[in-house]
C-alpha cells in the first residue's frame, strides 16, 4: 500500500501544486534560510552555543538551517486555488478540506481489500479522487512543516541545549505522514477495484402490472 500510495502522491502533485507558487515559496524560504545561516554562524562564533568540537557545531548549524528552510517553505501557499466543483450528498466540497468519504465508500478504503459492490461503484469513483486530492494537499503542506520541526529538534539535541524527551514530539507527529501515504494507497486500491467492477444492470420494469388471475377488467355478463 505504501508503494501504491507513493505512486499516487507523485502522480497527483502536479495537479495539486502550483509551480509558480512552489518556486516563489522556495526562493523566499532559501533567502530566509541564508539569513538564518549567517546569524547561526555568527552567534556560534560569538557564544559557542553549539557545543565543543568541530563536528557538533557544523551538525547543529546545518540541522537548524534546514529546519528554518522547511518551516519557512511551509508557511507560504503552494497549492492551486481550490474550487468546489464536485460534491458529496448534494453539497459542494472544497478539495483542500475533503478527507472523508460517504458511508457507502468507507468499507472499501480500510486495511482489508473488499470487492466493490456494483451499486457502490459510482460512489467510489466519485469520492476517492476527492479524498486523494485532499490527502495530497495535506501532505504537501504538513510534510515540510514536520520535517522542519524535526530538523530543529535535532539541532537542539546535537548542541546539547535540551533533553531528548523535549524534542521527541516532532518525530511522533512525523509518523503521521507514512499513514497518509498508506491511505492514498488503500484509496487507489478501492478505485482500481471499482473500475474492474461491472456497472449495475438496470432493472426491467414492465409497462403494466399483470394481475395474477388474469385481467382485472370484468365484462358486464361476468
């Protein structure tokens, strides 16, 4: 599921992210990180905050700079403008906020694969792309933020400024990212299963209903 989810993530990033916004966010974040690097090096040479030895200061400054870069990047919008063009249960849905599906689709996106019933085929094909788009948007925004927080925690840990348990929380939240990738995989598995499911055959309804004992019309002499 993780491999399938990663394929969906790579394939949908181009549809979710705006290239112009991504470039602008990268340039601004790189400028902020460059300023932070100068400040970190200057303060290290002045106050020696990163610890003794030649390697610990380099590692601490590097992790801190990467953390500033990632967090600054996550602060700027990079996704396309959401347009509520599609809906679920007669209501419009913002693609950047849609992280759930209707009740009829939920059994098919669990950990265990289930064959899609013909009557649920259209619901799965409708809801799963919305779910995937919301997950990709969440990953593209939350991923850099958590990576930046984890890098900052590593910088503080290497420098010896804090205890280990203080910087554990970014790594705890970091484990939510693989879970969202797995959700992308299970959703794609359900979508592929729905594509392989035959469409429900329409039920034939007669133009009139025949009485079990024949015609209900009586003749005058009957």
